[in-house]
């Protein structure tokens, strides 16, 4: 059996224990030498004679899926699967699995770091101190502030827990909200409109799909509390970046923290000109702990599917755009 492995943190020298498990299953492994997610045109020749595929953040389009005739399983390394055309995979009889929850701690902690960075302007102050300025710009305390979480899944729950440690008042909007979890953890169940209107800080933890694309658009940004902070560690397309730039420029939005972008890597983004924007390169899941967990889970899912065993993490619902 031949397997393509593309995640940048599951390559020779990285996560060797998980790769050893895979090597016991098959020695025929192909790696991604580019150091970044692969495009449609790069994937097609690589997947041509593969039986299995551990997928990073590559673009697994209809064209890719229809061209790889031997492929029997796709194991997504991570929770999100918006870059895999699930409907076409289904119609081609290729099961797709993911690794839900195993990187939640890492992503949630990064989201909260971005919130703290914005509240106390840490990257801006770091830079200005290094260049000889002594600009003690005033920040905002989080205690007693209202945090609105959109998408109270695995990552959203980690952020809620961090916020409770800072004595924030936490509200969440999620169409499939777990009300008993909210009651047990003193999280206010909110509508989208209430959350947008009342939050001092909004953190996004929902999937990107046709109904969530540009959910945070100019209209939503205008209804936010003046000076509110917005953080997105989920997927780029959920925020209209052009509208966010305007909202930051005119002060409607107080700060923006992004780990995910409409185009990755972002090119010549106007957002980078602003001091109240903090960015990281889609690195939410990049902790030693999370990459090890994802590697083991993705390898196990692939082996389970290719061995004809039941895999509990098959993705059924389409999240493609
Ligand atoms: N930055 C990174 O490196 C990184 C890493 C892992 C996950 N992610 C992304 O973070 C997001 C959350 O991941 P997770 O593991 O918590 O997923 P999850 O499936 O556990 O939680 C997602 C939650 O969003 C909710 N939801 C669905 N549609 C919604 C909508 N329209 N409005 C509000 N909520 C909605 C779901 O009910 C669910 O509770 C996903 O987009 C995932 O792709 C990013």
C-alpha cells in the first residue's frame, strides 16, 4: 500500500513514533517536501497511485478526487475539513476521517493568547520598546468583561475555561449549543445578535461553510460594541477582511487577532499596516502535545479504514463551500 503524508508537522524527523506505527503497516510512504499545504495541481500527480492519504491543509478538490483512482481513504490531520470536497469524496466512495478535539487545548490557548495580546497591546509594545520608544500605551483588563464565543465546540470550551479563570462573563452562540454544559459552567446561552451587541471580546470557533462564510461582515461589525476585540483562530473566510480593515481604521473595532486568513499565506494584507492587529501563521494546533496527538489519531484512523475496521471519526456532513 502506498500512502501520501502532507502535514508539515508529520514529516521525517517530526513525530517519529506515529510514523513508526505507519511504517509497520506499510513502508511505501511519500512525503510533502514543500513545507506548506499542496495545491490541486501538486496533489494530482502525487496521489495518482496512492491507496491512502494523510491530509494537511491541502486543497482536496473535486478534480483531485476524481483523478486518483486507487485512493481508498483520506485521513485529515486536524478537526476542520473545509478544504476537502466531502460530497465528491462520498460519491467516489472515499471515506474521509478527521481528528476532532485532540488539538483543542492548543488552539484554545492560542486564541486566549491573542485576546491577551490585543487587550494589553503586547506585540505593539514589544516592537516599540525594542526600537527605543517608551510608549506605555493604555490597555484593557479582562476581569468582568463580556466574552462572546461563537461556536462552543471543543476549542470554544477551552477558551471559555480560560476566560472563567480571568473572571470574565462568558456568553456563547452555537446553533447546536450544549445547554447542560452551559448551565454547569455558567456560560450564558446567546443569540448571534445578542452576542454581537454585548461582547467586549468575540472569539470565533466555528466551521467555515456556505452559511458561515463572511458571517462577520460589515453589517455585523457595525453592530459590535465600539472598540470591541475580535479574534479568529477558526477559518479565514468567516471574517470579511476588507470590512474588518475599515472597521479597525474607523475605530468600530478595537483590535483584531487572526490565526486564519482568507488567503493563506496572506499577501500584501492591508491589515498588517495596523498596530491593533495581531497575527499568527495558522499555527493554533502547533504545540508538541497537539501535533503528537493529531499524528497518532490521523495514523490510527487511516490504518483502521484501510484495514476494514470501523473508524469512529468518519466525516459525514459536508463542510465544503
Ligand atoms: N487555527 C488552527 O490551527 C485550528 C486548529 C484546529 C481547528 N481549527 C478550527 O477551529 C474551529 C473549531 O474547531 P473545534 O475543534 O472546536 O470544532 P468543533 O466541531 O468541536 O466545534 C465547532 C462548533 O461550531 C458550532 N457551529 C457550527 N455552525 C455554527 C454557526 N453557524 N454558528 C456558530 N457555531 C456553529 C458547532 O455546533 C460546534 O459546536 C474549526 O473551524 C476548526 O477548523 C483551527
